[in-house]
C-alpha cells in the first residue's frame, strides 16, 4: 500500500478506515479532523435516492475519529462563494460551500473529487471552518471570504488562524481552455504572479490548453487577508496523480465518488 505521509500530513488506517491528517492540527487534542481516502468503500457522496452508502461512510469515519456520526453537518454545495455560521447540527444549508462554527460536537464536512477543501482552525477563539473551494470558488476567493467571516463573527485574528489545504487537482492536471484561463488571468493578474499561476500547456486537436495553479492562488489570497505563510499548510498531494487512493472527477467522470473533509471540536 502506498503511504502518503510527508512533511505536513500523516496517512492513517484506523479500524480499516484510511484518511490523512495534518500534523499541525494533531497538536490540538480536542480538535478532530481527517480527509478520507476511497479505500474500503468510503464515499461521502449525497444521493437523493439512497443514503445507505453515505451513512455507512459517515459511521466509519466517525468511529475512526471518535465522534458521533449524527453530529456531522454538511452543506449542500453548489460551487458558490457562500460561507455560513453553523450553531446547530440540525441546521440545513442550501447553496453553501463553507461552514464555520465555535460550537463543540458539531463536525463539519465538505466533499470533493479534485476540488480543494480548506480546513481552518483558530485555537485562540476556538473556531473551525470547512470550505469547499473548487475552481469557481477559488475564482470568487471563497477561502478569503471564510477568513473575513471568522474575523467578523468571532473576532478572530488572522495571525492566529491555521489553514490546511487538502489533496486536490494540481497544476499538473488542472488543464483548461482559453475562456477559463482568461477568467483567472483577469482576476489574479494584480498579484504580479500570473506567470506562476498560469502556464501555457499542450495544443490538443488544434486547441491551446493552459494549466492553472489554484493551490498557489489560495495561498496568495490567504496571505492577503493576513494569515502567516507558515500557518498555510499544504498536503502537497494531487488527487489525479493519486486517483487510485482518492476519488477524482477528472479520472472517473460521472462515476466518481467523493472524498470527505471533516473537522470539529470535542
């Protein structure tokens, strides 16, 4: 079995449930978190007709991370830039791609299959956030907006906030055409780092392709809002390169499952 442990993350197998955890977040005993692998039929995909597989996956993750699966709170994600505050596990969040809470025993969950999940934690204010940042969310700076909401709603100081970046599609595989490339160029040219963010790629069937580094964008915009560079911690894993271990939409298309990003405080 390939082991994904590196300088920032550890690859764990607890009772047959595999996931990665960030070494930095493990420094806080009351904080529970994990990013799931696809092994052992873990699929955090919400289907309208039958939630048996989803509940089974929730139970496996909750058992491994030692919390009650009934306390998992997941928004209905639609690639928005909306981030909301969660106060109760019974709340419903439609068209929301990020949740923030300062309540114990609410375990936030976002899902992805190549998109980025951002784990936020402020140990001073005891606030967590879980944000789904696909390429559309990244264009809309949803990570930065989550921090702004943490500051506004809970008085967080960005210098105290840790952000951990999940496995996601990386520049090596995030290939787009000119229309999407121009949207990124127009939005982020002000950074002065557009040549790092966008790389001219192959010409396929007469069409010029471009590769976009959305991870770098997230790092830049989080530093803009005041996070310390050393508190922005990257898993350094590509879900496409490791599609044998993570669900990847680019690889599996409509048959793709979903990886789950879980975080909460006991």
